[in-house]
């Protein structure tokens, strides 16, 4: 899938002169939302079905600093999907193809009452999409970072 | 009422080396929430009554820059209350009593269906508090800024 | 000039279910940066010339709420330019052309030592651009909001 | 050392009704800054010595949701210090002592030219403090989470 593109905003920098690290966590969400939209299941559709998908864990490594007004390309892939748990992988590069960030996020699925649900049961169509994307990512092999 | 105190965080600075101006708008909210709590009507109580109070307008002047790790004192007062509209005034000073920011916010009140309500009708007790605070602020006269 | 386009991010919403008002102040900056870039003088070029341009005042009115994943069009124009002071005007509309936000920002210009400078002297080329844009906006007349 | 206390702000919530996960990363920084201050070496002193300490990696787990206006206690400890690399551990609990977040951050040290430095050489006094805090944390054993 095509990479999501984010331009670093002035308000995202800090007094070190570089992008504040917390913003990369927000860009992970921006890219994830875009990824779902391109996959045909925008997040608002999931919400409309009464399902929310909170972040349960994050791990990441800041490989190189960025700053205003850099453009960042963000590539998202499904690293694991097991019905109740979704794991995504993020690779951020600058326009010279230098890796600036690598990250992972983990998500669960909750119904309106806040109870954990298996997506395979609660929303089989989207579960199928994640399964296909996980296979595709596995077939593509480890990304060059 | 005692001033609210906010310490400028590193993540609130930008690459000019100073606090990014958008954060003062957030501190206005922090101070407003604290102001309501001290007045005996925390915002979450208003929410529990089924009323929300969105910001409808803001005006402000940035008088002097601040940065990490400055401590800022924020004084809030009711400049006008007319049943359906609340206007608040904010004065931010540093620890040397230098004015760094002056601002105003305007708020309305909405019920669960998003309809405008008069607070004097929907929540007379809080309306009474605002009326008393407006009188108190008027009696104190213009603040020294 | 073409309007700047911002998609409301999930992290920009609050528990009222709508965009938190402080984010509009950040979008003003996003649109302003884009405006300067299109005008041929990206902000980073101004910084490279040793000039910074802090926000000195803001006033705005929130006309209608927005939320994730709305797309917002932001139109920027120069409402006044007097050598040492720049005033910009912002009109934000949704994709149905409904006005959601109107705002103004005021800016000064500082050199490396933090001293106020007249842009007409410190950077005549950009001053000329602002003068032309101010004339253009005046000729276009008040915007339909 | 005494836990750092953060009250969840309204602007830190999202339309799920809970604290947006990116804010915990910012609270890690708030608590870290407070930790350094209490240890006798405020971060601004490190900056004044010409050393900055960027975040190089983060990993965390969101254990329970929080929202406005919860108060969160944040406990910071040094999990590893090796001269050039500092690793910190964070435990966030609510006022009922329920763990809401566990995280780790990794930091390096850079001089004015952006070159990696060993803190043991560049700032032996602070290095000594980190060594003592690392020993203290090791002696205290794993924290109850």
C-alpha cells in the first residue's frame, strides 16, 4: 500500500530544534487511520458498528531526528492478527529514504460495554482484511530498515 | 480566588526556544477547570447533569514569551454572565509578577441534544455562583496588567 | 490562493466527541505556513535570514463543531501589513462550504537578538509580497462567512 | 523518591471518552523532568552545560484507561545506566493504586555538535547520581505492577 505522508509542523518541534518524540506516536495513529481507509474499512465505520480499538502497547525506536518542515513517509503493515489482537508495524523514512523511526503498536477490540471481542466474530469482514494483509506482509518479508 | 499554577513542560516549547502559543489556550482550559472546582462546581459535575459548555470564542494577547521550566500563575475571573453566555478573563503572570498573557473566552451551554440552554434554568445553582463571581470581579475593578 | 486542507485527526478530538478548540489555533499555523510557501517565501527561509515571526495576538470564533474524520478547508489572507506588524485572517469551512471557524492572528518580526525589526527594512522582498497580498485581499472585499 | 502527580486535562481526552494514549508519552517526560529536579540536576542545568539528552526508544503498555479529571501518580526509576545510555522505568497508578501504565524510555547524551558523549566523562557528577539511583532501584527489586 502507498505510504502515508506527513509534513512536520512547526508546533510539533521542541526547543531542541527537532520534532518532539511524542508526535511520532500521533503520526502512527494518522498513518493507521489512513491505512484502514485505504483497506476499505475506515475507522469511523468500525465505530459505527459499535466497536472501538484502543492501543494496548507501543514500542518504538527513534533512529534519526526530523524537524519542520520535513516530509515523512510512513509505511504501515499488519505484523500479526489473531482475532482478538492486532499488531501493526510502522516504518518512517524521510524523502532521502533514510529510516527515521521504527515502531509497533498492539490493539484490542471492545464492544459498546467495553468488553473484549474477537473481531473474527464481531466483524468478520474486517477480520478477513487483516488476515489477508498479515499474509501479504509475511510474504513480503522483513522490511529494509 | 487563588491563582492556578502551571509549569511549562518541555513538550510545550517549539524550535524558537519558547512556549508554543497554542499551549496558552490549553492552559486557559486548565485554569478554568481549576476555577470551577474551587468554586464548588467541578466541570465533571456539569457533565453529569447532562450539560456541556463549549468554547465559542477566544481572544488573547501574548505579552511576553515563556519557556521550559517557567512557572506561570493564571488568574481567572468572570467578566460577564448572562444566563446563556459566560465570559471569562485570564491573566497569566510569571513568578516576577510580569504579565505574559491576557485572554478572554466565551462559552455557551448545551443539553444532551446539543440545544442551547440558559444555565439560569438548566442549573440555577451554578448560575448563582457565576452571578456572584461576576459581581465580585466587577467590584474588584480592572486588573493590573 | 488555493485553500489549505486539513483532515481532523482522532487525537484532535476530545471527550465531547468533537475537535478540541485548541487545535484550530494549530491549524491556523499549518495554513499560515502553507500560505507562505505558496507565496514563494517558506517560513524556514525567513528563519534562515535570521528573522522569526512570533504570534502576538489571536482572536477567533468557533462557528460550528467538527470532528474526526472531517476535512477542513482553510483560507488565509493578509488583512493588514504595516512594516512591523502583520495581520492575517482565516476562514475555515467544511466540505459543504459551511463556515466552522473565523480567526485573526497578529505577528511581529524579531531579529536574532530578539529585537523588533521592520520587515520592509529587514527583508524588503517578503515585505513586498505581503503588501501585494494585502492589496489583493482588500480588492476582493469582505469574505462571505 | 516521591511519585510525580499529573491530573488528566480535558484536552488530553479523545472521543472514546478516555485519555488519548499519546499523552502518557508526554507524562513520562513530565515525570522524568521532575525526577531530575528532585535528584538535584534539573534538565535545564544539563542543557546549560551544553548537553542534551534525546529519547532514543520507548516501550510501554496501557493497562487501564484513565480520563478527565483523574489524578495519576507516576513513579520513575533508573533501570540501567552505562555511561552513554540511560534507561528509565515508569509506573503509573491511579489514586486507588491500580496500575494504569508501565513504560520504559532510553536516552543518549549529545554535545553541542550533536556528537554522542559518555556522561561519565562529560558530566561526572550527574553520572554519579544516575549510578547511585540505578543501584537503589536494583536493591529495591522489581516493582509491584
